[in-house]
């Protein structure tokens, strides 16, 4: 059974930092492109950051220079370090694993991030 379990969300003041983690099980983790998405109330889900198996990365323009995605293939875990958080970063953050060759796509349950004073 495939599971993606996020952790690390919470309430933080503007300018603060959080580190999200996503632990994967039941998949050959290193074969998957790992993504962080987010969805704010009444908005579409958007891709925040992506990391390929070789560790190259992509970021949404809105988070470039503030967020860093990384992965530990030995621990089957992907991280999202979020610095200089803004109220507009408030959303439910979802971990996603995708294998283009297999057509496999898995989602975590989401973790709430709230940036507010």
C-alpha cells in the first residue's frame, strides 16, 4: 500500500519559517518525481515546487528564493523548507509523487500552513 504522509504544518507569523516533510512508503521512492502543491480557500491547487530523482528542482515564481525543496532517497522523504513566509502562503500543502513512465500518481492527505500575526 502506497502512503505519503505530510507533517510540519502549523501557525507561523509573517517572516517566519516552517519545514514540511513527506514520508513515502510502498513505492520505489527514487523513481518518483516529488512535488509540493498547495491549495488556498476558494483557489485552484497550484504547484509550489518539484524535485526530480536526480535532485534538479523547479519552483513557482511566487516562492522562488524563499522555499527550498529537497529529498532524501535513503529515507524516502521529501522536504519543503519555507522561509520568509507571507500571509498569502496560507494554504493546505500536499505532497505528490509522480512516475511519468508508470503513470503512477499519489497524494498525501495535506497539512495546513497558516501565516498570520
